[in-house]
């Protein structure tokens, strides 16, 4: 019984998002280690585990790993030594973890390993859609596809037990709609959850119970279990649906809306697995059946007989062809291969309603009127709707960095990376966005290509601090070693902002709030052998611009890699640079931040002490080597805390009222600077500041030609960020 | 009973808090409820939609012209989400304007949709907490008495869900939103 007790006493059900429901199921199953790298839509699972382990006073080791491969292998190590381990990631994170995955599946585990890989149909916050189930099948690992947060909690619990019992890794694949939906989740004591897989044809729910807890429990007891689910063969229906995950839940709602809930049977798929892993399992049918024997070997028996019992089947699954491919019966099936289900994009409510209406009409199961009324769109044609493309936050330090990068070299090549700062694309300061760490390697490749062509172009790559630790280290070392000529701006905002402010290795804070060692980016960068390093505050746009130009001069003054003979003078040349920078007055006065929290530079809006620190490896062993070494990338660390994570200091706050007052309506602050707090008023033809969003950082003053700061910048660096020539 | 509510607004302005209050209030009234949130790449200032479904549904998603109620915490987000509102539905728009564009008025009339224009920002600003305009809208919404959402039920949930020092202000704003409905023709 769910009881809502006043005064915060213990309740045995509560509202939570799907990711917390998964965390709850895992904790109840008695996991002992959990490791993850944050990535939308998976990021809340690990914090959920921390929350429940604290509540239940359990000894679970929890950690944010530097990347998914570390998470997977740490968990795998624990599993090999007999512990119950889990690791969490987003779907593309699974790619990073793959090296161990492929081989690891055959290792004999003493414990259990559950991998939660969250898919992102759409995609909504990824570079690409990717169906985790495909990889699971490729590697022969059972995969579960929850249809709701409540089912996700059950499956998480079940998966740990299954993995422990069968000694195989198991994957749970929730999609973002499951991960982020909120509903009531029943709580059980540790080890006490009762789970029955809801695989098979689902009974129609009848009357709505006024007691929600009763309906939850009813729901459970009416579950058809894994093996016993054999649809009534005598009821030969013309048309049925096979659906999995959130698509199942939507299909059920759509059929109810269309009044077809009792007409069209729906077979729900929860688990997919292949014989090589679990040939004992009764859901795998080895008999010779059906018209295409190869595929049908992989089709669970109950699913096969459901398909046999109907004339036509619609298969709804996200995001790729998996169940549809396994069933192999292409003549019978409405799906992606014959174009009834779109090949890409999320299967939303409307998409599924259209598909079902179409198929139901075609099979003459029923007659469904299509809602082709465009009256709403027609009426809205003349209405101005404020466009809200995704943008960096008002006051975001990344915006200042990007603006400086564009002002320094409007025509540069800008390889970008994965994080909030991918949004720099709309400011023209991100040209590529491939994968985690891709900016560094691509920059190196561009540099080689341009050098080969004898064509020197500034290349300014950007990468965030968390991404740098995730995948940038090896890439930067490679670039140093091979002396590539590009500028790398490490945008250090002290956190993993995009996925919800998870701590980075630099903070030394772990997921449960305890401290470990910190790893400072500047130490890592110099340790990798980078010789040009500046650390600055991106809010100081003029200094940022001049530093980028200085970095480019540094790169171009590097002697050509071919001129071996000049090695001695090169070293001289270098050490003079080092002396110059090493003796900077700022160098010793400001120390980088320790684990006491992320503290960006002490700075002042009008008189910012810009260079936080000049660093050079003056005592590096390199100076005593007589082998030629020719520079390599120049690194700038743009360090200022994420605006959502660290409030502006009083001395950073600027009065920006003059933006509105002096506005001539040129829109430069909007088109080139893109702060979402600046809104163009179509009536007055002037810019107004949205007080609800503006944080008074004052950065827009640099973009406005009518402001002192903007005028100064124009005098020094030309009109704006517009490209001189088309690329 | 079944009820589908779409809450639309801008990131960082309490859309998710509003939908949390709505589902908790429904659950407190003994109903089944779920919510699903959509926020794009922007951390702040982007469009945010939160779907609330009360009653016997399996999925937390809402289809075109299926929502019975649309709560728009910002005017542009009202237009952006109008396709989800069904005929005979009701919508509250947070705006300082006292009329919608003629075309839109005509459309709503033709579909028998009732629109309530409420200056939630104005109410919240007056009470010194502009970011709580969502609470003013909920106050107004409670005056419509759409089951299970009574004034008392929503108020009680706000008391349970708001922390310490903000509670008093929130209740003041909630009350002011509710009062705004006085004298409205039913
Ligand atoms: S750049 Fe200056 S003049 Fe131009 S729109 Fe912005 S505030 Fe107005
Ligand atoms: S001061 Fe300017 S740049 Fe900063 S948040 Fe306000 S409008 Fe945006």
C-alpha cells in the first residue's frame, strides 16, 4: 500500500524519474560497485544510486570514471572478483567502452555485471541515434528494454540477479523517455523486490482503480510470465502489434484512444537474447519453424507463435531494425523495411498514431479518420513566435571564448567537441563536432593537410575540461609528439555542465561528495610536453583575443620541421620565450584552485587581472636535449566557472543599461554575440534586455559598436566576427 | 478519469516545479499520474515542455490535439504548443496583453477552447519574486476547479514541495493568482 505520510516519515512508494527508478532497482538487488561517465540521458542513475545507498546505509562503491571504458573495466574487474557491479553510460558511450566488452563477455565472472546504456531516439542530445540492442545482439549479451520507469526498476533488479545466476553480462537499454519520465515507484526492502517479466500479450486493463497502489499491484499479479505466455491460438486475428520499450506503452495508449484496445492484440517484448549466451533459456526455440529458419532460431518461441497467430504484424521498436530482423518474416510484417515505420527519428505519440491508423485502415481492421486538419497552423501563420534555438546560457563563459576566437581570426578553422560548447556552432566558432576528443585529432589532421598544401590557416580547436580528461589526453600527446601546428582552447568551467554539473577530475570531488586527489589541467598539459600554455579568464575578451594572436605567432615562428640543422638556435629561441613568460608577474601571485570548490580568477569587470597564470616548462628536460623538437600545439586554458554553477562575484557585475539606452538597432550583439537575454523589439527596432535571464556579466558591451568597450575592440581588431571571405 | 495537461515555458522558470506540483497533487488525491519532460540542448532560456497525464495511461506522452489543458508560462510557448490542445480544451496564457491575435481568437472560438490571459509575471513581480510566475498561473488554474485540482489540493502540495523561506512568498503569489480569477465570467 502506498501511503503518503505527513511529516516526512518513511513511505513505500514515491515519485521519481526513470533513472532513479533504475538506481532503486539496482540498490535493492544488492550491487556493490557502480561506475559511470555522465551522458544524457543516463546521467542521473549514479547520483540515484548514491542517494539510495545513503538512505539504506549500504556499502556500495560509487564513482564517476574519467570515461566509459574506465567505468566498464572497473566494473568488470569487480565482477570478475565476485562482486555485483554495474556501469552506466549513454548509447555512444558504449562505443568508448567496447574494447573490453567484446572480449569480456567470454570471461568467467564470479559476480555479476550489468551495463545500463541509455538510448537517445531522435536524437535529442547526441550526435547520432544508436540502438544499443544491436550491439548487445552482436556480442550475444541479453538486453532488456523497459517500457516505463516502474518496469525499469523491476528490470534493473532482475538483471542483476540474472547476471549473477547465469554469470553473463547483461544490458539494460532504457530510452530517454523512460529515463526521464516520472511516476510512482514502489520501494521494497533490499533483496525484497518481486519481479515477473511482463513479456508477451498483455491483458487489457479495464476500469481505472481509484486506488493507485492497488492498480500497481493488480498490474503485477496479472503478468504473464516469460515462458508461459502463449497467446490463445484459436483466436486468429487479422492484425496484431509487436512492440518493445516506450513504443509499447505509446502503442497501448494509441489503441485505447482509437477504441481498438480490445480488437488489436499487442505482444510486448522485454528481453532479447541469443543462443550463444544462454542456450538453457526456454525462450530460445531451436526447433525448425517458419519460412526463414535462420532468423526464426533467434525468435523467442512465444513471439513466434504470436506472429503465427495473426495475418499481419506491425513491429514498433526504437530505433533500429532488431525485433523486425529477428522475426525474419518480411511478407507478414509492417515495419521499417517496407517503409511503414520511419527509418530514423523518435517514435513519438503522433508518429505511432499515424502508423497504427495507416496500418489499421490498410488491413481493414477498423476505419480510422486521419486528423489532417491544419487549421491551427493556418491560424498561427501571421503570429510572431519568439524563436528559441538552443543557445549557451546568458553569461556563459564559453560565449566569451568563442567570441574572442572569432574576433582573433574570423577565417580560422574551428574544430569543436562534445559538450554545451558544441553550441558554438551557431556563432561560427565550431566547424566540426565528431566525438569526444575529436577536436584535437581533427585539428592535427587539418594542420597536416594544410601544411602539405603549403597553405597556412589558423586552426583553433575547442574542448571542455571534462571532455579533455575523457578523451583529449592521448590526442594532445599525439599532437605534441608529432609537432602539429594548431591552437587548442581548453574551456575550463570546472564542471561537466551539459549533463548536470558532475564534478571533473580537476575538482577532486567524487559522486558522493568526498574528496580524492585533484588533477590540474595545466599540470597535465605541461606534462604532455606542451610548450605554449596560457591560462586566462575568458571574460577578459581583449586579452583572450591578443593571447590567441600571440599563440598563432608562436606557431608560425616555429622553424619548419625539415630544418634539422637549426636545432640549437631553435632551442635558444624557445628558451627565450619561456623566460619571457615564466617571469610574468602574475605567475606566482595566483595559484590554481584546489579542491575547495571551483573558484575562477579573482577579477574585476572593468579592470580584470586577465592572465591568471603564465606557465612554461622552463625546467623541462627538453632544453638539454639536442634532438630537434619543433613546437607542437599551443594551449590556452580559458578558465571561469559555469554560470549555472558559480555565481558572479559582485566585482564582476556590470551595469548594462547603456545597451538599451544607446541602441541603434544594428543587431550586432544579437547576430554575433547571441546572448539569449538580448531580445530585439520589433516595434521599437531596438534591443531590450530580458531581466529574468540577464546575469549582468557585461560581455555584450564588447559586441556593441556604441559602447566604449566595443569601440575599443573595433579599433584594434576590426569590425566584428564576419568572415573576410567565404570558405 | 483521464486528464492530459501540457505545461510549456522557458528553461529555468519553474515549468518542472509546476508539473511536479500537478502530479503530486493528483497522486495525493488518489489518482495514477505520470510526467515527462522535454528540454533541449539549452540549459537556460530554451523551450521546456512538461507533460502530465492523470488516470489510466501507459505512456507519459501526449499526442496532437489530445491535451485537455494547456498551461503556458510564456506567450510564445503557447503558440508553439497549441497543436496539442484539443477541441473544448482550456488554456491559460501568461501574458500582460489582454487579447490574443484575431486569427487565434477566432480559431479558439471555433474549437470551443476557452483561453484565460493572466499576467503571471506582473503578479509575481509585484510580490517581488518574478521567477515564481508559474505559481501565480497555478493559483489561477486552481480557480477553474478541474478535478482533482482544487484550490486546497494545489495549495497543500505547494506547502509540501516548497522549501523554507520561499514558501510564504509562494503562497502569497498563489493566492494572488487565484484572486485574479475573481469577477471572471464563467
Ligand atoms: S550592438 Fe549595440 S547598437 Fe547594435 S543592437 Fe546591440 S546594443 Fe543595439
Ligand atoms: S550582460 Fe549582456 S551578455 Fe551578460 S547576460 Fe546580460 S545581456 Fe547577456
